[in-house]
C-alpha cells in the first residue's frame, strides 16, 4: 500500500491525493438517528463530560464546539454501522453511555467477521475533508492508541464525511464560541436549518455522507515510522492551522471500504 505525502509549498501543506464528496441518494442518516446523536451530544456538552482540548493542543473548546464535535463524531459511528451492515458485517450497537470526563470507551465500533472480533476507530470530518488525522500524543511508536484503558490495538480506522454544516451555521450567527451552551430547542432549530442549507428542503430531514475508505493498524505503524506528520502551527492550505501534531493519511491513499472484510480475513490468517 502506497501513501502520498502532502505537498509542501511555501508556508503551508497542500492535499494532493483528494477524493471528492459524492452525494448518493442511498447514503443518508434519517431523522431518528439524527435525534439520537443530538441528544447524546447535548448531554455530553451541557454536563461538561468531554475534554475541552486535544492531547497536545493549545486551543480550549467552548461548550457549543464540544456539542458540534460530539454530534458529528457520533453520527460518524452511525454511518459506519449502516454502511458496514450493507457488506453483511456484524456491528455492535452504538455506544450511547455517558462517561465521566477522563474515561473513554475502548473502541468506537466492534465488528465481527467470520467469528473474529475487530475494533474500529471512526474519524469524522466535513464534506471537503481529505485527511484522516491521528494526534501524535495519543499514540506510541507501535501505533497503539494510548487512551484505551487496556492498551488494546485498534484494528482499523474509517474516515467518514458528514454533510451537516452546523459549525458554519453557529459561526455565522456568532454563537459557536459562547461561554454557555445554547438552549436545546434553539440548537434543534439550527441543526434543522443547516440541513435545509444543503438540501434545500427542510421538510425532509436527511443527513448525507460518504466514506472515502479505511486504514489498518499496520498502516498506522507505517505512517508513524515514515513520519507522515503535520506539526503544531503548520498550515494546511491558507485557512487551517494545526492545533497539535498529527499523523495523517490522505483520503485518496486509503483502502476501499468494500475490501475491508477481505483484508482482515487475509491479514489475520497469515
């Protein structure tokens, strides 16, 4: 498997292995799932249960930022489950337990392929996102995620892109960086409004998504060993400044989702 390095230009990095977002009418989350993820994210943010900064990061997130990040992240887990089920891969139910701050679940998703269990970490980004990022401070040199309480290896990582511009909506209304989380019903309205922004029809609540691909634990070890690293303060393009050191893989370098089951069957029979 070959991974491309980002293109280093004067003063910034440029993505040079893109996968453009492709809207498909059979790839969306419905109103029920959106509400479930919303309720989870609102409880996490309003009860201050999520960490407010990255492991090595300097930026501290406000409650509405935590809400947005948690909502998008949880929707990503629902996307992964929905898509993997299409390939007859058995996926555990989505974890909606509220953990106290500093305590984490050991994986986003647990899947079963031919009787064997594998853990998957789901990384969710915006529709124009083309990087799967792993914070350097969260991993050791063997690619083990240090936040896992039992040092369990994450077998793979999926990149999910969600077409829900709620962060941009809150920014435009100058609400994203408020010290207090917005009223629940106000946020419900703004989420629905942001769906209307991209779909043009607020009567039909559909959140569209795609999955550019996945990478394995062996891939993570490879990018660590070969220094696929963006450092804190580096710029991606002209607008995105890195808050912490991150390992990366570009979307165009990832493995195709339809090959996930075959990959693990072959890899673990070696």
